[in-house]
C-alpha cells in the first residue's frame, strides 16, 4: 500500500502531490435535470418531455437546490433541441415560482446563432456553460474555436448572462486562462463546472 498524497521518487520526494485546494467550505450544488446525451433507453426515469423536466426541476428546487441546469428535447424524437418554445414551457413557470434561484440552460451549439442564444436574449436564464476544448461525447465532436469562445463570452456578459467554464479535462482550464482570463474578457468571479465521465 502506498501513500498517494506524496511521492517517494526523484526531486519531488516528500512533496505533497495534491494539497488541499484553497476553496470555500460552502459549495453550491446545481442539479442537471436532464443532460444532452442520455435517453429513456438508458434510464426509463430520465425526464424528456417539458412537463417531466419542469416537474423534476420543481422537485429539486423545492428540496433546496439553489440552481438547476436545463436541456430541452424534441417531443417527437427525444433528441436535444434548442427550440425556444420548449425552454419557455419550463423556464417561465420556474422563474415565477422560484425568483431567487439560478436558472441555467445549455446554449452551446444550436443550428443557428439566434436559436442557440434565445434563452439568453429573452432573459430566461442567469448562467450558461462555455466549452473551451474540443470534446467527444459519444459520436459527436464539439470543437469550438478561440475566436468563437471569446465572442460568445463577451456576448453573454453583455446580455447579463454569466458564462461558466465547462471542465472536461485540464485543457479546458488552460484554454480558459489563455483565451478568456488572460485577455481580460471573462469577468470575475470565475465560475467553473466539472463534468465527470464525459
């Protein structure tokens, strides 16, 4: 059995490998009601319809969740979509019922710029992810370029929506630093979300 917190070899002998991060003791847990990649086949209880997603979000918020993350699905296919009328069916009632909670929706890659950012433009959400590296999710490849990331981050802030950096791997942190933080585009405080298993 080895002690995984220190190393016994070379010039780093005795140095703590993973020191405790300087983070606040209090944390916020955001509930992702439905992801973009999961189906009823994988989990029969997974909410897909707007009514299922709305009820699941209500349940989480009533239980004390300070924030919910929403994806919407096409009612015919069950596939992810960016249709604003579906977002409205969920987010408008939640905003009325829980005005002090954070509503988040995924404005990552829609068919058009306008359709992707409608929840932001209508003031339905407070925060949304920004992906800074290319990442495979199943057979799909999300590949944002630096110019797009910088423009998206600037636009979200201009519209009063907080960007949060999606962290799939350490490259997301490095790219966020190089393109968004070092350039001065991303305003403090910085929000990060860790996406395990993707």
